[in-house]
């Protein structure tokens, strides 16, 4: 149950989006009331235009006020991206995870949530962590930072920094042994024929 002014953490798209210019996000959230009746919680459309990002800034927060809520979307433009597909397995348990987050090193403010379990489910030997999102986009010249937070003790956590050559890491987390696997995939650049035209020594966008 959520009360007024409570915050609800929503999961973002499971894969990165590749825009030609703008990306439109259509939001249609409903809440269940008594006797299985539903009520509109948030409805509307917002758009993200990476061209309008201020110089030197890669993120932008979009807002939508409607119905019974305020929705905020934090969008980031990743230059020259590669895809990191993450899998986490418990080799030796028990292990209780409450959250798994991903970001780039030194920029946890713009992190994304891969796993969130307020029930603090205990995972045993050989169990794969059921990530809600397993693919993240990382800039070609950056590394991936993963943060695994224990369920019983917030001080029990595991922080990992993975480069493009790192594929399998095994680390201790409390009494458990955790395996993190990352598969790196290049993202091809989309080019539309006829977009550019060479004039003298300049390349013009048509």
C-alpha cells in the first residue's frame, strides 16, 4: 500500500533505445481500488530529444503531472555505446539481495535498477538472480559499475567495476559466493543514406 507523497520505483525499458531524433514515452498507469475497480493514476506523453541536451550534459529529467501522480523520467544519451548483458548467479548460498544497481564509475546519481526485492528473498545454491533488466548501455570509453546490496544488512554489499575485457567475476558477499557474468556487444551505428552531402571541404546534413 502506498500513501500520499510515497515514491513508487518504476522499471524502465529492458533495452536501450536508439533514436534518430526524438523518443516519445507514452505513460498509462492505473491503480487497483476496492472490488477490483481501477482508477487512472498517470496518463500522458513526454518526449526526449538528445539534440537539445546542454553542452557537456548527457542526462535530462522529464516530468509529467497528471491524474493522481507526478512521474519523473531520467534519460541519458550514451555516445558510442556498447551493450553489456548481465547475469548474476549464486554459486554458494544462502544470499539475500535487496537491490542490484548499475551505473558508470563515479556517477551513481544516474544509476539504473536491475533488481529490486523489498521482500528480501533468500536465494540458495545454483540460483540465478531474476533481474528485471539485464541489458545496459555503456559508452565505449567507460566501464560498468555494479552494486549488489544485501537484504538483511545494508552494510553488506558488493561493488564491482568491469571493463570490456571482464566477462566472469566470482566474489564473496557475506557468507555467499556470487558469480557475475557480462557479455559485451557492439552497437552498430545507424546511417541513413543521403543524410550527408560533401560540399567543398565541408560535410553538410541534409
